[in-house]
C-alpha cells in the first residue's frame, strides 16, 4: 500500500525486493518456489511506485506490519527511507533462535538489519 502525503510517500510493507528476485538467497528461492511465486522484478515495490508515476526517492517512510521476508524484502531498495516496525517484532526478528524452526524461516537477517527503526 502506498500513501501519498503532501510532500512525501509512505509505503506499508515492501514485499520482495529487487535482490530477492534478481539473485535470491537459498532461503528466499525456496520460499518463492514452495509458494509458486514467479521471480518478476516488475512486481517489486520500487517498480510499482515508478509505474504509478512517482519518484521512488519520494518514499520517505516505510511501515512494516512485520519482518517476514515476503513483507520486508524490498526495504533494501529504499535505503534513504526511515523504516518503522513494532519493537517486539524487531527484537523477535533479531533473535530468531528463540523461535521454533517453523517460525524462524520467515525471517531473513539482511532484511531485518537494514534501515529499520
């Protein structure tokens, strides 16, 4: 979801990012295959923002509902944006060893440790 403000844009979740589709990690590649998701860079948030006629640089805020790979992968495509997530979700994602293996598979550390605040 993209919210248009007076002088900037806010993105709610980012989906998968450019790197996730161009050269996915084994973890991401497995997730894509298991869920039948095609690797289509045109489906990334940064491409969708551009297709809507906006400048991606105008995305200044990103609000993540949670940090699973299919919601936070595109954070890396917006390194200039401030990223917001609930503290409990951030702490959980930073320390996935505390979770069961089935709950751990949703997190990718490079997504979590980006510019999240």
